[in-house]
C-alpha cells in the first residue's frame, strides 16, 4: 500500500520532479479519420515544456491496394 506522505513524481527533461511543480494541459482533436489526445506538462517557474505525449487512434485505414509491395 502506498504511503500517503509520498510526493508523486513525474519524469521530465530535468529528471524526476514533483507533480506540484508542473502545470498539466490536455487537448483532444477529433476528425472523421482519427482521434488525437495531446498531453503537455510545463514547469510552473518558467513555462518551459517538461514533458509532452501524443496518442493517435486511426479510425479509417488506407484503402486496399493503395501501396502494395511484394515481399519475397
């Protein structure tokens, strides 16, 4: 069981940093072809990006036969 007195940390460009020192932003972009989730952590002291993640879920694949290649 985790200790309630432990400070949550996140790994950033400056190493492990307490989450209280960061601002957390999220954004969604939803189209007919994909759904994109973007997550950014910035340092509160100077606003520089500490960590950034992006996850994309493709809803529509390429049509069959568009770029086929033969492997032999």
